[in-house]
C-alpha cells in the first residue's frame, strides 16, 4: 500500500519556503507546498515576505570601506608596482 | 610601450559608462589593473574589501587577523591577476584565494565554525500558530515597502542592517548567497560545508531577517 503524505499545515509549510524559492525542493515537497499555498493566503503572504527579503538583500547596500583602509591598500598597490 | 588607439577608446567608453552611473565590469577593471591603473585597483578594492574581511572573519579569531588575510589576498591577486583566465567569475576566484589563506591562518588559530542544524522556523514562530498548526494571525505582505514593483531604499537599508546583526555563520551564508549572488554550490565549496547545510543555514538567516523586518514595519506603523 502506498502511504500518501499528509497535507501540510502552515507551521510545516514555512520550513519549506526558502528551498522552494531557490528551486531546491523535491518534486513531492514542491507539490505539497503549492497545494497548501493555493488554499492559504497567510502562507502566500509569508512566501511574499521572504521573496521581498531576498530581493532586498541582492540590492546594493551602503559601502563601508573607510578612506584609511582604502589608502593602506592603494599603498600596497604602489609598492607592488614599484617592485615589478 | 605606448597605449594603442584601442586603449583610448576603451578609457573613453568606461568613462561614459561611469558618468551614466553604470557599473564597470570586473573584467574591464582587471584589464586596467594589469596596465597599472591605480584607480581600477581602488575600485575593485572598494567593491570587495568588506566582503573579504567578513568572510575571512569566519576562519580567524580577530578583525585584525581577518584584515591581514584580506591584505594577503590582494597581494596574491596583484601577483596572479595576469594568469586569471576568467573560467570562473573574478569574485569566485578572489574568494577562493581568500578562503585558502584564511583556512591556513584559521587552522593555526584552531577555530571551528559553529553550525546548528536542528533549528526550525515553524518551532521558532510557534506562538504564531494554533494547536492545529495554522496561523493565528496572517503575516502582512511588505507592500508598503514596494514602489512600482521595486523594493524601496529604506527597506534595502533595513535588510542589510539586519544581515549584519545575524550570527556569523548565517551572516556569511546570506551574504554570499543573497547579497553577492553566489550559487549554493559555490557557497558550500567556499565555506567547506555541505549544500544541505548551506540551505538550512540560509533558511534560518532569511527567516530571522524577515522576522526583524516584520517587527520593524509593524512597529513603525502609526
């Protein structure tokens, strides 16, 4: 007898979202999650929150390299070129 | 050796791109770097130095040690850039050099990456669910932070601020995967952990950032 997986509840669904958005779920888990999402606005909103979080992470943030650190490395470059 | 006319065109082209706010490709900067252009080196350093220090910090015990490893990496880049064949991206090549050095230094300092794989978002948010495992109160999409389909600047800043606050392993994985856009395979190889571990850590990091944003946005609603 084939044992069918039980339907997901929200508390289980949230643990599949990150892999789902990366395309890393097994076909079985993807189907289970998509079936759940089709009937659950709350989890669909959760997926959207994670999606926005990932999108925002990939957008360029502030660059925090200090002028002193940059000068130290520029000096390294000059010395390297002088020795060449 | 005097620069060829093609070089003149190249410089003109890169200036035009910069003027219009476009990002100059790493490969263009590397070509200029090999030619001894200090500004190209400064730009590449500005692009990657903080990433290098952050990743090195996973292997060594102090910020100073991480900065030394990053500096050694730049010396290796200057020595080896002419042999870089572009089979991988410059970023991947750079990070491999860094991680090799950081590992050597790190093993001298005998540091082990702490990884907890037992974590679950469902358990972390358990108070948000009823006995049946369904949301007591549905999450609210971050629509107020989206303008014309694009995430707005305050949310981008908030997300980066929260990534910086993550515990170090999650910070590294989220930084490499989501901020820097490396693949799960590349992240696993760089950090010398399995892809399954990368995915678990990534899931946890993203979940923590999401929670922090949700709290901030809801707290910020007047």
